[in-house]
């Protein structure tokens, strides 16, 4: 599969893509035996894709070319060795490299961005992609790869192959806006895309999504929900490793009632609560859950529309707030 990366590619990449990995290996070995410098120049081409470096690993080690590789290529091979040794501790290689360094960060970006389109090359290659994505998001807080990860998740889902580690990595970003990359699949013409998007976004199974109009309506509704609630969204840590129906994020109704942004990582307010806000929450908890949801939604909408009226409304007893929020009374019109 060559979709995903559309940038320039090197000579060895073109051979591998058009003639296959084995032909590429043989061509590389013939070049090296005839002119070692030419082989080194080809593999150190800045345009080289990670997948080509990956398939040429045996030839690199066999011909003792490691020391002649570019720093990027050496680092990439060290990362592969570290991942391999983590899976097979008896291998004992790759332990010297730290996956937290900035040099590793930039090389991992190259590995993932140029490698994602080649997903399915081999089981080991796919595992390296998964771990690379995880380290980029979890350790380096890299968000630019999220659209690529999302696309890869759904491509694997169509093929019916394992994607749970990628899904886990994607949600480790703890970024409410990243949910739009999943929501976009609600409009897909592929049934599997729509089903997985609904599963990950926790959209009820009985939601009608049979026509293009249904899908567009649900997509618009979700974006509207996200726009309203993103300041109060937090991530739960649930994933497909834990449950078949993960609720990956929730809305902090207390924060929405107070119109106070929370950290999506830990569900805590970004600024400390004042004494007045603490007192307001005590009254907020006096009402039933359904009424708390109505209060939170009304509070957010009123604050967005008219902050002065919102300040006045927040001074009312909670019973009066409920009357206004739930039954549409017009005291604040």
C-alpha cells in the first residue's frame, strides 16, 4: 500500500515499489559489490523512505555498511534494534539509544510519516510503526501525526487487522480537537469506517446512519457537540484493550456549569476554584443528575451569549436556576 506519503522518493524506493523488496535487495547488493560508494550514496539519499531502509537491514549488516550510513539512517536502525530487543530481551541490542531525545524525535517523525503508507509490509514493520506512533504522541507530545494515525487506524480496520495499539496511541494525545479526525469517518461510504467511528466516539448503535444525509446530520451534530463541550472534555483512559465499547472521553458538568476550562489530561480546572465557585458547586450537587445536565448546558449557552446575564443567573438559588434552565422561564430575557 503506497498511499499516505506523496513526497519525493529515491531511486531505491522506486525499485522497491515497482519491482518488490527482493529485487530491491538484489539490486542494492549488485551496486555495492560493483561500487560501494554508489550504494552508500543511494541509501543515504535524503528522499529515501523508511520502508526501503527497513527492508535493506540484512544487507546493511551483512556488508558492514552501518558506519557509512547517514546519522538519520543509523538512528533509525538503532530505534529498530531497541524495539526488537524490547520484544526479545536476549537480543541485547539497541539499549544505548534513548527514545526521549530530540534527535530520536525527528527521526521517528521521518520513520512514521514516510512509513505509514507502507503499512502491511511485514508484522515487524507494522509493530515498529505502532511503537513509533506511541512514542511520538506519548513521550514527545507530537500532534502533527494524529491525522496520519487516524487514517492508518481506519485503513487497518477495513483490512480486518490489528489496530488497538494505534487507537491507544491516538487517544494518548488527550486532544479534544483530534476527535474531528475520527468524526470525519462518520461520512465515509465504507460501512466499517462508520461503525468504528461510532464505536470510538461512543455514538449509540441505533443511531440512523443509512444514507448520506443521515451521516452528514450525525457528523454536523457531533461537531456542534464538540464545539460546545471541548473546554470541558477530558479523556478517561478507556480503550479497546479494556472494553469493546470504550467511552474515551467525558464532559465535566461541574466545569461546564461554572464555565471553567479543564485539562483534558487530568480533568482538573486550569485555574483554582474560588470560594464562590466552590459554594456554587455545593448547590449544583443538590439537584438530580438530569437537572445538573440542564443547568450545565444552560449555563454555558448563557455565558457565551451574555456574560452579564450569566453573572446575575449564577446568584440565584439553584431551584430558580433549574426553573429558568429547564422550563424556559424568561427572567433573564
